[in-house]
C-alpha cells in the first residue's frame, strides 16, 4: 500500500506537469504563416544578433533576444518587453535556430503568463529555410 501511494503521487505529479506543458504547441512553417494571416500572431525571434545576421529573420517577426551570449536571461525583463509588443490574447510564436530554445522559453512563457496561445516553430529558422521560406536581413 505504501509503495502504491507514492506511485500514484508520482503519476499525478507527472500528469500535472505534462498538462502544464501541453499548452505549448510546436508548429510547422506553413502553420506559422496561417496563424500570422488568420490570427495576427506575433512572431518573436529569440536568437542573438549574430544569429539574426547569419540567417536573417522571418518577415514581420520581432527580434527579442532571450538568452545573452553567456546563456543568461532575465525572464521578468523579457516578459515586460514581450507584453509591450503583444495585443490582448494575440497568439505568440517563438523562433530560435533549431527549436530547442524556443521550446524552453515557450514553456516558461506558458507558466508565467498562463497564456494558452503560445507556439514555437519546430526546427526553428533552420527548418523554415530548409522548406524554402524567405528571410529578410
């Protein structure tokens, strides 16, 4: 009985943590374009200036670096800047190089803001470019 109680507690903890993360959705380049067109989604490129320079950015995206060159961040300051860009209930799509950072930042955004319209571009800007989508410098 003792072991099953802890097993049930662990399972409940896992389910709760997964439901929290369930709000973040990975999307394809075509889905990103559709969300921009249909819901006026805010596209936020969280990469660094050298990365923006190397590949360019998605047209109409906003450059809002999350991690600095030393992988440090100030989530409160970043969220305040994001909130100035964002209109009420506007979907947010995060973009990074390959999808890892945008996924992490998206989970953080979901936790801190409680917003259910948080997405990240799967495979990042690399996936965008590999599908023949244009960037701007």
